[in-house]
C-alpha cells in the first residue's frame, strides 16, 4: 500500500519544464491524502496561465498511479492561495 511518503517521492520525479525543478521543491503540492489506495492531491501551478499545466497534471497522475497499491488519483487544482516562492526558493533562483 502506498504511503504519503511514497507519493511525495513519486512527485519528486515530476519536473517543471521551465524552471527545471521538481514540484515538491517548488512547493506546488499543498496536500496529499492516501486512503485505502485512493490518493488525493491538492496542488497549484506557478501561474494560472501556465502553458505546461495540463502536462504537469497528467505526469502527476501517471507517476502516482504507477505506485504499488494505488487504485485512483484525484487531483484538486487550486490557486488559493496563489503560489509564491518561499525565501529558500527565491535564494535558489538568485532573487
């Protein structure tokens, strides 16, 4: 059975094509719940107009569905709160 940590590790393999960082480091994942093989992920994108949004969402589903014991993946896309890079991320970006 997949755990929250298993899901987090799978999501580390999903990289934003523009920023070349994984979505965990980018803090795009707000919540992960696992219940009897059903995974719920609440996430955001760097911007509502992100041209890679559909690609990222599909890759999230694929990586998580590949985990042993995962029956279904439900994605909840939200822009509340809007994504803001943390101070650590700003430092990584050099701003």
